[in-house]
C-alpha cells in the first residue's frame, strides 16, 4: 500500500532526526544493560524510551517550524502551540531544549520600569527574540554528556538526582563530590538532561509555578501567593525542631492522614552532624529528621528505590532539589520515581558545607563535634549550641570560604520551585517563614490550620518580616550573578539559567 500523501515530508524528517538522536539511540542500544541492572523493568524502560522519542519528535517539529521564518517571537510560539494542540509551557520547554543544543538562539526582552516609591527598577517581560541556526541537527554535537562535566567544573548542587535516576547505577555522590564509573556508564545523558546545573529554564519554572499562560517577569522571591509566620503545636516536634517546626509538621500531617506513602529527607548518620538521606515510611520517622543540617545531603539519590510500585512521595529539600523536581515535572519522561512525587516541601538555604568544613568550623570555635547539640545561621552569624549549655558564634564572613564552591552558582534562597517554602529569615526566633507557591501548597497549609497543628500570622504582621527576606534573597541572587560572571571570564563552565 502506498503511503504517498499520507505521510508528510516534515514528519519523515522528524522521524529520521529522532532516530538519529544520540539520546534515543543510546537507550535503544543499551536496553540489555539497563534491564540487567534492575533499576527499571521492561515496561518502565519502554515508557521512558517512547516518551523520549515523542518529545524529540515535537522538538524537531518546532525547529523546522521556526526555520520557516527569519526570526521568531512569542506570537510564533503561540501559533505553533495552537497548531499542534500544545500548551505554551510545553512549547517553551521544547524551545529551551533547542537553545541548549545550540539549534536556536533565544533572548528574553524586557522593559525597565522605575518604582519611584522604592527607588528601584523592575524588569517587565516584553517578548522573545528567536533566531534559528537553520542547520541539520545531525551537525550539532550532542550536549547530553555525563554530569562528570558538572562535577569537574564545581557546579554540582549535590542534590543527588543523577544518582537517583541513573539506569545503570554508575554514579556516586558522597559529601558533595560526584564520581562516575566510566566502565558502567552508557552515555545516555539522563543525568545531564535533568540536572539543575546544566540548563535550568528559570522563566519556564516560574511560569509553571504561577500556573499562567504568560511569561512572568523576574521577582526577588519567585512566585508566591501568600506569606506567613508560623510555628508547630505538635509537642514532640516543638521539643526537637530548629525553629518553628513547620516542615516536620507537614510530614506529620501527611503521614497521619495517609496522604503519602513515603517521604525523603535528611537524618543524622553515625558520624555526628554528618547527614544522610532517609526514606521515611511512617509518622514516627519524621522525628529522625528534625533540625537543620548545614552539611550537603543528596536526598534525591534514594529515588531509584521507589521505581517498583506506584506510591505517593513527599520530598523535603533545599532549593536545588526543588529545581530538580520541577524540571523533572516539566521534562517528564515517565520515570516512575519522579512521577511519584506529590508534595515538594522546600526549605530556605544560603549555602552548604562539606563535612570536613563543618569540622573546621567546630575547630575555630574550639568545640568537639560530639558536644554539638544544635546549629543555626542568624543575623550574619553561625551559631553552635552545645550539650553542656554553651552558645558559640562566629561571623559568617569569617567562614564563607569554607562553604562549597558549587553553592556559589545558586541564585535561589527560598526554594522558589517548591509547593510550599519554609525557612527562618523574616520571622521571630522560634517561628518559620512560610511562602505558599502552588494550590497543593495552599491546601496543605490550610489543612495544618484546620487540624490545629500550627499557629499562624501574616508575615506582614511580624518583624523583621518580608523586607529582610527580600533583602537576603536579593543578596544571594547578586552573589550568584557575580560568581557566574567571574567563571565565564575565566572560560569555566557555568549553569545556563
């Protein structure tokens, strides 16, 4: 039977390019190696492969559509979305892939508006400027290389997602340092694809968080709908928590009401003040995770343990982890553990330390790590409270050099990609600042109130409140921009934000 007139030339080109895609070819060629590792079963393997094939087809379809014009803009993307029955966010995700692969050049255009009252300037999104390279995709070298390039360039966030999704179990992440077993690695690039420090489409993340069909303008704290200061009423949590205990109370409620099957977080290992990932299975496990740990902890490395059965998973983590999870949601490849995530509970984070650096801080304060009861960062100082009742402090500026260099390329203080974000900056001692970002986050917070598990005030009603939070968040963004610019001048790889 002749297919002439039934299959378009553009479709054939897209299929040819997709089959020639390095990412697709590797997954096909390495089928036996993947199945033998038992990370994914055969059904899951095919789900991932065909979802990748589908997305690659859509990506090349957009590429050839853009090639028909000298320049592209937001209007053109909306036309493509309508023609192919895609929402704009999906089309923008394809555009970001094309940009990352150097098949198109994309510039976000803004107008600058002066805020006379606050003596500041705000950027308002205006349009996109898109220029296609108009070359054969096969001539562009695949960018999907192992994340060793991220480890080596001191850009790794230490979130652990690469470990938690690798189909052949060839990646290790220990104390913020990653290693790849080259003999096992199949060069599939999944680790690169989902890593938050390779390319991260921040505008798209903000768009999805705001649940809007428009591209949002930049903001200091990312999108949020409500801001509160709160603390737990659960006695066993209040006796052990760092500040207000809200993140622990979230998990306490979710387990109590059987809304989740598991949760991922950080507990203390056998080495004092060296955290390790923990898979919580019941409400009582939550108490193993209370208190802030400033040493890097790759919680997402445990995700490959959850591919076997469909489950409901909550994850408590720092901003880079929330970025990984939201990026995974946007670039969904039907990886089971990623699709199991039902709650993203983000915590504030300025930077983290290696375990060796934490021990050096203890040495500077002349305290034995075995005697440390609690740690905190507040008012520009690092605090250590001891079991013997001492309060020891050191200015942050005196230990900044001990922080992980990789953290300096992070712009996010408040976990902008979470459902609900929780920290201490802006709230009084013993309370948490809480930012509601999604409907799911709002429902969770309202449930805590309804069940009388927390007490809550508007963040506007407390001191130092929102102004301090915005100031600290802006300082982190500025520090990140400065560090990234410096790395670029030295021709060192940086994340693409």
